[in-house]
């Protein structure tokens, strides 16, 4: 991996962007189970 690519990854919160949809879907499932 080049130094520029590392800098680009450091600037972008890649992990958080990937984690957010997973967390929201899990929360939605929990909410559905509680309401259901």
C-alpha cells in the first residue's frame, strides 16, 4: 500500500462507516422484537 493510500484511509473513517449500518440494523431488530 502506498503512503498516499494510507493517508486517504486515515482521513476517511472507514471502520465507523462500515459499523454504523450494522449497528442500526441490529438496533432495529431489537426494537422490532420489543414491540412485537
